[in-house]
C-alpha cells in the first residue's frame, strides 16, 4: 500500500517551482491549535490545476469554485446542476476520471427508451417538467402547437395510459382523430349538424385551430366556385338544409322561385328554358345576354344588328311569347319598299323579311 503524497510535500514542490499561488501559500503554515491542512493527502490524483480556482487560501473545505472555473464542456453546470454538490456526480475527486456526460447515465429514463437516448432534445437541466420547453419541442414534430392548442393542457391530447404515464408516441395528427373521437373529451367534438350535412371529416378544410366559430372554406375547390352575387353570402344561404355533399349546381335548383316570379318577360310564358346560365351570369339577373341567339335564331351580337338594338323587346314585341317578333319597328316601309323594287315575292311583313334574311344580311 503506497502512502498518499501529503500536501506539505506538494506545497514545497509548488513553492519551489512557483506553481499555483493557493498551494504555494499553504507552505506558510497554520495557526497553532488547528489541524494543519498540509497533512492531508492530495485527493485529486493525477489531475492538477490552480488550487485557488476552487479552494480558499485558509482552508480546503468546503471547496468553493470561483467564477473563473470552467466545468467540462460536455456538461456545463447549469440549472439544477449548478447547485448540486460536486460529489453528487463525481464519485471520486480524481477529476481525470469524470462521470459520463450523457443525461441517461445519471437520470432514469422515464420513457423506457420510447424517445431514444437524446434527452437534451426535450429537456434542459432546469427541470424535467418544463412546459415551455415542450412547446418548443413540439415545433419539430408533425404537429406544431398553434392557436388554442398552444395554451391547451398536454393531457387534453396526451391521454393518460396505465401506470400514470401519458401517451406521446404514435398520436394521430388529423383534426378528426381528436375532434371526432370520445377518447379526447376536452376537444370540442364534431357537431351533429356536420354529421347530418355530411360535411367532409377534415375540420381544417373549414376551420383553423384558433376558434371553431371562424369558418373559412375554399369553395373554388368544388365544382361550384362562388362568383358574382354568390361571393360573400352566408354559407347557410345555400346550405341551410345542411346538404353539402352532392348539392345540385344547376341555377334553377335554387332560383326556381325567381324564375316563376318573372313578369318582364314572364319566362315560362315566353318559352325561356330553365337553363338560366344561357342568358344570365351570377352577377345580376338584369341585362340578360343570350349569346346562343346568334347561332340558333338571328344574329344580334354579331353582324349588321350588333349594337343597333337596346332591348329584346325591340324585336320581341309580345313579352309573353318570344316566338313573336317584328322587324318593322326599325325598317320603315318608306325605306324598305324601294330597296326591293323588282324582288319577286317581297312583302312588307316581318315573317317574310326573316324568311328572306334569316341571318340579317341582304344576300341570304
Ligand atoms: C476544480 C476545483 C478544484 C481545484 C482546482 C482543486 N480542488 Fe481540491 N477539492 C475540490 C473539491 C470539489 C473537493 C471536495 C471538497 C468538497 O466537497 O467540498 C476538494 C477537496 C480537496 C481537499 C480535501 C480532501 C479531503 O479529503 O478532505 C484537498 C486537500 C484538496 N482538495 C486539495 C487541492 C489542491 C492542493 C489543489 C491544487 C493543486 C486543489 N485541491 C485543486 C475541487 C478542487
Ligand atoms: C451534474 C453532474 C456534475 C456535477 C454536479 C459536477 N460535475 Fe464535474 N463533471 C461532470 C461530468 C459529466 C464531467 C465530464 C465532462 C466532459 O467530459 O467534458 C465532469 C468533468 C469535470 C472536470 C474535468 C474537466 C476537464 O476539462 O477535464 C472537473 C475538474 C470537474 N468536473 C469538476 C467539478 C467540480 C469542482 C464540481 C463541483 C463544483 C463538479 N465538477 C460538479 C459532471 C458533474
Ligand atoms: C453525471 C450525472 C449527471 C448527468 C450526466 C446529468 N445529470 Fe442531471 N442531475 C444530476 C444530479 C446529481 C442532479 C441533482 C440531484 C437531483 O436533483 O436529482 C441533477 C439534476 C437534474 C435536473 C433537475 C432534477 C429535477 O428533478 O428537476 C434536471 C432537469 C437534469 N438534471 C437534467 C439533466 C439533463 C437534461 C442532462 C443531460 C443534458 C443531465 N441532467 C445530465 C446528475 C446528472
Ligand atoms: C421527445 C421528448 C422527450 C425526450 C427525448 C425525453 N423526454 Fe423525458 N419527458 C418528456 C415529457 C413530455 C415529459 C413529461 C413532462 C410533463 O409532464 O410536463 C417528460 C418527463 C420526464 C421525467 C419526469 C417524469 C415525471 O413524471 O416526473 C424524467 C425523469 C424524464 N423525462 C427523463 C428523460 C430522460 C432521462 C430522457 C433521455 C433518456 C428523456 N426524458 C427524453 C419528453 C421527453
Ligand atoms: C392539441 C394537441 C396537443 C397538445 C395540447 C400537446 N400535444 Fe404533444 N403531441 C401532439 C401530437 C398530435 C403529437 C404527435 C406529433 C408527431 O408524431 O409528429 C405530439 C407529440 C408530442 C411529443 C413527442 C415528440 C417526439 O419527438 O416524438 C411530446 C414529447 C409531446 N407531444 C409533449 C407534449 C407536452 C409536454 C405538451 C404540453 C405542454 C403537449 N405535448 C401538448 C398533440 C398535442
Ligand atoms: C391530438 C388531438 C388533437 C388534434 C389532432 C387536433 N386537436 Fe384541436 N384541440 C384538441 C384539444 C384537446 C382541444 C381543447 C383545448 C383546450 O382545452 O382548450 C382542442 C382545441 C381546438 C380548438 C379550440 C376550440 C375551442 O372552442 O376552444 C380548435 C379551433 C381546434 N382544436 C381545431 C383543430 C384543428 C383545425 C385541427 C386539425 C388541424 C385540430 N384541432 C387537431 C385536440 C386536438
Ligand atoms: C365544410 C366545412 C366544414 C367542415 C369540414 C367542418 N366544419 Fe365545423 N362548421 C362549419 C360551419 C359552416 C359552421 C357554422 C354553421 C354550423 O354550425 O353549421 C361550423 C361550426 C362548427 C362548430 C360550432 C362553432 C360555434 O362556435 O358555434 C364546431 C364546434 C365545429 N364546427 C366543429 C367542427 C369539427 C370538429 C370539424 C371536423 C371534425 C368541423 N367542424 C368540420 C363548417 C365546417
Ligand atoms: C351560392 C350558393 C352557395 C354558397 C353561398 C355556399 N355554397 Fe357550398 N356548395 C354549393 C354548391 C352548389 C355545392 C356543390 C358543389 C359540388 O358538389 O362540387 C357546394 C358544396 C360545398 C361543399 C362540399 C364540397 C365537396 O367536396 O363535397 C362544402 C364543404 C361547402 N359547399 C361549404 C360551403 C361553405 C363553408 C360555405 C360558406 C363559406 C358555402 N359552402 C357557401 C353552393 C354554395
Ligand atoms: C345552391 C343554390 C344556388 C345555385 C345553384 C345558384 N344560386 Fe344564385 N343565388 C343563390 C342565393 C342563395 C342567392 C342570394 C339570395 C338571392 O338573392 O336569391 C343567389 C343570388 C344570385 C344572383 C343575384 C340576385 C340578386 O337579385 O341580386 C344571381 C344573378 C344569381 N344568383 C345567379 C345564379 C346563376 C346564373 C346560377 C347558375 C349558374 C346560380 N345563381 C346558381 C343560390 C344559388
Ligand atoms: C333565353 C334567355 C333567358 C333564360 C334562359 C332565362 N332568362 Fe331570366 N331574363 C331574361 C331576359 C331577357 C330578362 C330581362 C332582362 C332585362 O331586363 O335586361 C330576364 C330577367 C330575369 C329576371 C329579372 C326580371 C324580372 O321579371 O324580375 C329574373 C329574376 C330572371 N330573369 C331569372 C331567371 C331565372 C331564375 C332563370 C333560370 C331558371 C332565367 N331567368 C332564365 C332571359 C332569360
Ligand atoms: C334584332 C331582333 C331580335 C332581337 C333584338 C332579339 N331577338 Fe330573339 N329572336 C329574333 C328572331 C328573328 C328569332 C327567331 C324567331 C323564330 O324562329 O320564330 C328570335 C328567337 C328568339 C327566341 C326563341 C323563341 C322560340 O321559342 O322560337 C328566344 C327565346 C329569343 N329570341 C330571346 C331573345 C332574347 C332574350 C333577346 C334579348 C336578349 C332577344 N331574343 C333579342 C330576333 C331578335
Ligand atoms: C332595332 C332596330 C332593328 C330591328 C328591330 C331590325 N333591324 Fe335590321 N337593321 C337595323 C339597322 C340599324 C341596320 C343597318 C345596319 C348597318 O348596316 O349599319 C339593319 C340592317 C339590316 C339588313 C341589311 C344588312 C346589311 O348588311 O346591309 C337586313 C337584311 C336586316 N336589317 C334585316 C332585318 C330583319 C330580317 C329584321 C327582323 C328579324 C330586322 N332587320 C330587324 C336595325 C334593325
Ligand atoms: C322575297 C325575299 C325578300 C323579302 C321578303 C325581303 N327582302 Fe330584303 N332583300 C332581298 C334581296 C334579294 C335583297 C338584295 C337587293 C339588292 O341588293 O338589290 C334585299 C336587300 C335588303 C336590304 C339591304 C339593302 C342594301 O342594299 O343595303 C335590307 C335592309 C333589306 N333587304 C331589308 C328587308 C326587310 C326589312 C324586309 C321585310 C320588311 C325585307 N328585306 C324583305 C330579299 C327580300
């Protein structure tokens, strides 16, 4: 058994070599009646540093590391580690044999390996129950906490499982996984109106995470983009019946009453079909435009008559019957008869004009 080298010896060497000031000071001796610290064995093994970094010149115990002491880089002493006794981690004062720095070598893994061994990803040495830190960690998951979720209790989503633990792993991130499931009682649940109306299950199609009373939905993703007067209407203007899926898109399915109420012209009597889009856009029902008129009946948006009439009634003189028409309101007899001198079969009669001029040009 080798005797430990005493400090008295060490101090002499230090003084001789002008080493650390603290140790050199020890060479000076001790007041009578006190234990002479120089008789203690040197406890730090092969490790040596300026004693004054950690020891008072007067007495060794307890050690008081100064501000200049820099702890091992792999585990700076922060949070709870800054106040822990050196011996809580160091089994021996031989600092050349420090403990391992990985958290799991000293702290029990409360998660039994579920999160892997990189504890520092979620914990700091401040406290293991750091909610603010967890919110930060959440940003690295598939489910960053936003809106109401940021202020929610962890337990609302991480439901307790046996042994008093909370479930963190394998949690679904789809809104409906929590908002349409009895397993998450604090999450507001899908209202009955949504089930009856067959709303799509994905809440995020219409809601954000702030408040369910805020509804936004990109209607352009349906076969019926909202245009003209349909923009800005309450959803209930069209969906009050709770029907979303397979709602008919034909104008008349919603505007039958408007059709039936028309008087100028009375659509049904005039023989207008119920395909409103032939003559109307969603902007307004006034100022109808019937582009197919040109190809199907008589050119009024192209050719000689483009821009020369102002109302359908310029030709359709009977608002209750659009098969009736007149050309004579514009083509006076005084102008028209002379042009037709010598044209066989000519008569000053609208049906005759139309029969010889079905496209509104002289040569047809
Ligand atoms: C990085 C800090 C640090 C430095 C530098 C340091 N020590 Fe220590 N020393 C300690 C700690 C920690 C203890 C344990 C005392 C305690 O727990 O309060 C200790 C204890 C001691 C003890 C008492 C041992 C016992 O058994 O009671 C002596 C003697 C000692 N050190 C001598 C020295 C000498 C000599 C030097 C300089 C060559 C030195 N120390 C440098 C941290 C240091
Ligand atoms: C929470 C645990 C813990 C506490 C508390 C702790 N240490 Fe350490 N210490 C370590 C670990 C881990 C290492 C190894 C770090 C490394 O490899 O960088 C270490 C390394 C050291 C080293 C070697 C540094 C180097 O650069 O080689 C010294 C010296 C040391 N500690 C002194 C102390 C003193 C003095 C105290 C008390 C004031 C203390 N330690 C408190 C865990 C601790
Ligand atoms: C060498 C051992 C050791 C290592 C390595 C270590 N710790 Fe510690 N830790 C301790 C000791 C000792 C304490 C103080 C005693 C206590 O309160 O349990 C402590 C305290 C803590 C505390 C406060 C305790 C509480 O319950 O609130 C947290 C948090 C903590 N450590 C986190 C970490 C993290 C994170 C790491 C890795 C970056 C780590 N520790 C690495 C030994 C260690
Ligand atoms: C993915 C994130 C994550 C990782 C990685 C992680 N933890 Fe945790 N840890 C948590 C959460 C979440 C809690 C519960 C915090 C709460 O309830 O506020 C927790 C709590 C703890 C607790 C306290 C348990 C209690 O009930 O008091 C300890 C101890 C702990 N973790 C140790 C570890 C150790 C050791 C590691 C590394 C092996 C580790 N953790 C890795 C997320 C993590
Ligand atoms: C609104 C629901 C919700 C709330 C509130 C919530 N979480 Fe989560 N958390 C989730 C979901 C969903 C996941 C899964 C994310 C993934 O798999 O990417 C998750 C994942 C985690 C993970 C695993 C991270 C990983 O890397 O594996 C931890 C740890 C965690 N949450 C801790 C917490 C803590 C602590 C709180 C309270 C501060 C909290 N969560 C609040 C929904 C929530
Ligand atoms: C892992 C479960 C979970 C998932 C996934 C989830 N939520 Fe939540 N959500 C909750 C819980 C629990 C609450 C209750 C928070 C509280 O207690 O204040 C909540 C609250 C809300 C609130 C606030 C309700 C209110 O009136 O206070 C809205 C809005 C919300 N979630 C929308 C969504 C949307 C949108 C999605 C999908 C992007 C979603 N949530 C995904 C669990 C979840
Ligand atoms: C297609 C769009 C749409 C989808 C998808 C949708 N909602 Fe809604 N949500 C609405 C509309 C519109 C309202 C307001 C009118 C109503 O109550 O029907 C509403 C209202 C609510 C309300 C009542 C809010 C209040 O303050 O009155 C809750 C709660 C709600 N939704 C939850 C959900 C949940 C949970 C989901 C997913 C499971 C979901 N919604 C999916 C459109 C939608
Ligand atoms: C002017 C009438 C009108 C208004 C206003 C309207 N919708 Fe619709 N909506 C329709 C029609 C028509 C369909 C059918 C389109 C389809 O099947 O593609 C429809 C379909 C839907 C669908 C089903 C889409 C699908 O993929 O099955 C949802 C969801 C919806 N609307 C939500 C809303 C919400 C939310 C609002 C209010 C912001 C709203 N709608 C306002 C007429 C309207
Ligand atoms: C799902 C029901 C629905 C469908 C389909 C629909 N609309 Fe509408 N429309 C409405 C509602 C509701 C209003 C606003 C209330 C009102 O003025 O009748 C409206 C308003 C209008 C207006 C404005 C009326 C005014 O007096 O300001 C026009 C124009 C219009 N729609 C044209 C059309 C046309 C053209 C189509 C077919 C391409 C169509 N709508 C299809 C429901 C519908
Ligand atoms: C063949 C063309 C045509 C079709 C098809 C048609 N309309 Fe019209 N509509 C008109 C004309 C022309 C007017 C008068 C426009 C003007 O004054 O500029 C009119 C005017 C209206 C007016 C306002 C005049 C009034 O009497 O109140 C409404 C409302 C209306 N239409 C609804 C409908 C609806 C609903 C449909 C489909 C179900 C429809 N229309 C189909 C040509 C048509
Ligand atoms: C310049 C004259 C002229 C103008 C202006 C005019 N039309 Fe006509 N329209 C005709 C002629 C000619 C026919 C063919 C009548 C026939 O085939 O019996 C016709 C046929 C029609 C028919 C088919 C009637 C049937 O059942 O046979 C409809 C509907 C019609 N027009 C609607 C309109 C509407 C709506 C407008 C105004 C937007 C309009 N027309 C403006 C000349 C005109
Ligand atoms: C609203 C007044 C108006 C009505 C109603 C009208 N026309 Fe015309 N028409 C004109 C005008 C103005 C011109 C001369 C256009 C030009 O050449 O600038 C014209 C030109 C013509 C021409 C000669 C075209 C050319 O290229 O020289 C023919 C043919 C004709 N109309 C036939 C008809 C027939 C057939 C009808 C009845 C179905 C009719 N018009 C009803 C105003 C009208
Ligand atoms: C029997 C056939 C016939 C009838 C009926 C007829 N037209 Fe014509 N129209 C013609 C012919 C052929 C020409 C070419 C004459 C020429 O170029 O000398 C013509 C030329 C015209 C012109 C063009 C004159 C010019 O040179 O720019 C107009 C305008 C016109 N007709 C209007 C009418 C109107 C209005 C009616 C009914 C009141 C009508 N036509 C009835 C055969 C007819």
